[in-house]
């Protein structure tokens, strides 16, 4: 089970992110149900971890405008297991998206210092 908290009306969890040469950082990521991919990181953290670029893509923002972004490979500790995933570069705080939550149940206590739990669903 993954535990987090609600702070300033944002659901936040801590994640360890690993780069290709044994570099590692711990981040706070905001759960964003409007983000369909797995995880975003800002350029400064991507550079710090020396992540390897795998591709580029185009996206559409909520206002309909298009933008281009870079995609990188990294590993994270997810529910006690180290997994490899694609990281989208975004000049914002780290965001945790719906793809990473697939197969999990999310419970939130939406109040100051409320609890957040992410639990794997039974098959």
C-alpha cells in the first residue's frame, strides 16, 4: 500500500526516482486525475538524474493549445517494487497520472492533513 497526504487541497505522495547511473532522488508528486500518462518531472530533475531521452510527443492542454514535450526513461519505487516507466518532461511540479494508478484503488480524506492511500486491487 502507498500512503500520502492531502496538503493545500492537493493529494501528494513521495516517490523515489532512479536514473541510469545509480542516481536517485525522492520527490513529492501531486495526483492529477486529468493527466492520463504516468509521471512528469521538471527539466531540472531530469537533468539531475541524467535521464535518457527516448522520444518527443505533442500534447493538448485544457485550453486547447498544443505543445511539444520530451519523454525520458526512469525507474521508480512503486508500491515496494522498482518499475521502469516513461517520464514526461513538464515545467511544473511532479504530477502522478492515471496510467500509474491503473489497477489501484485511491482513497482520499479531503481535509487539512487528510490521509491518502493507494491500494492494489484484487484480481
